[in-house]
C-alpha cells in the first residue's frame, strides 16, 4: 500500500472524513485518484459498431443512450474497462460458426481502430501489470473479453488466436445453450447437463493459455462442472445475487460460496432486472417482446437493421420508461456477497451499453457514487480498493501465473 493510501485508510478508519456529504465527495475523489478502478464488462463495442458514435467525445446518455466514453470515464474516476466482443447465439452449423467468427473479427477491428485513433488517451491492457503502468502514464485502459463461446464454434484452436489479439476472458455462453455448455436462460432447458465434452476441453485450454473463464449466463450445473475442472480461479464478469431476485441469471448463495472457495470473484452487475424484482409494466413488456420477435431476438442482423431495431427499442423505453434499481441496491448485493463469502470475492461489472445503469449510476460518469455509498456503509480503503479492482486483478494474476503459454 502506498503512503497516500495508508493515510487515506487511517483517516477513513478514524472517521475523520465521511461526516458530511462534502467530505465524502472529497474522500471518494481522493480514493479514485490513488487506486485502480476496473469495470469488467461493457457492451460498448456494439455501440461503436452501430456508427455515429465517438468514444473520444462526451455523449449525453439520455439523448444518445450511450453509457460510456473516454471523457465520462475520467469524470467517473474509472481507470479501466473491459470491452466485450459480443456475438449472439445463432445456428450451430458450419455457416453459423463462420458468421460468429466474422462478428468477433469485425468488433475487434473496430476496437483496435478506436485504440489507434485515441492512442494519446487510452491503451490496451493485456496483463495485470499493464493496468498499473497505463494509469501511471496518465491514460485510460481498455481490455478485451469475448461474450459467448459461440465465437469459437467448435474450433478450440481459435482460443490461442483470440489470446494473441489480447482477449483475456471468455464468457462461456449467453442466453442460449451452445456447443460448450448450458445457459441459465435457454427456453429449451438443459442440453448437456452442464458442461459438454467439448466444453471440458475448452476449460482446460483456457487454463493453459491464461484466459479467464467467465461464468455469467451459465447454468448452475455448468458453474459446478467448471469449478470441478478448472485449475485456476474463475469469475462472473457481470452477475448478481439470487438472494435478492430469484432470477436464474443470478448466482445462488451456494454457487457464490463455491466460486469464492476456488479463489474466484463475482463482479456485481448494474442491470436493474437482476438487482431486484421490478413492478410489471405490461404495455412496455409486450411492446419490447414483440420487437424482439420481429427482429429475431436481435440475432444476425445487418448493421442497418440493428440501428433500426435499436431506434425502435429506445422509442418504446422513452414512451414507457422502466423502473430502475438504485446505487443502494448495487451495494446491497456487494454487502451480501461480502457477508456470505468475504471481502476478497466481489467486484464490479456494470454491463453498460448492454442494459446496465441504475438511478445514481446511470452511466460511467456517476461511478464514484458507488464509492460514496461504500464509505457511508463503513467500508475502509483496503476493502474499497479490493472491490474496485484488486480482487479481479488477483484472479487475473493467478491465471497468468498458472498458464503454460
């Protein structure tokens, strides 16, 4: 711990600060200037793909529906963000697999172009040490994950290719089952009874390469199977606790404890529908459901159709706004995970630009509000540092050390 952090910790523990909102604000600013803050999951590449979006300019989230850009990262005190290269689940045949690979390639090209265009402000982070180095350089960090193992089809050799491109985690599945494992939300139910035989080989290869296994979206049985096989800690890049909302997408207390026992970490998601049970808005839900059906659940759309679907989606949301969770709800989930598993096993993965955003932390510019609420609840600097990135970096470091590549 640096001398500055040691002093902050002493002040916080003695309650010198935190007595007024002004003092809490100053302390939060100071904490963010000293520690490394990491958001392990955003879908911002999809927004870049749709065009008419400049990551280097400040966008209004209420006009543009954008939740993250470089100026707002600075405002919110966020040092590093993972961009998910997301591919929706399509047909599991040669043509479908090839299309999925092309989607990943296209998104990577766009992110790489952004990194080049804004190289004076941002750099790619590929290792634990990179995050510290990039912050010392006065720049922001972007790191890469792939959301949905469908992006490798049934070609395990693609994992090495993606690693070489800088990808450091793979979300095994998304909303439907794939060749790797069962999803928590596939309407057809389980297909493999957890991890498939191919999935077992994928887990072992990811361990070998040092690619983190992301269990968000995976079924309970998949999570258990991975925990039994993986030789390194695993994590959930954007998940919540089922204790507050009995949604299959959330993690049960039992699974949270098991992930922690293996040294992993649960990154709390900012998606309101996972954070708490929300009142039903029948009209809004019906319109959005019909929109999904008309656009094939937004899978395999052309760029023009994607933009049109997005426009219609946000028109519905503007006319029939949904209920949002709050910063307090997010910290309730953090509190719960700390209570049942420990302070070393929780972090933050917002899902910004993929549905994440709550009242008080609607976009990245408001991220310090999480820190302020943690201060109000009595968290000390060492604990806040762990939540904001220390725990995740420990897990990434374990993957690096135990890789054979």
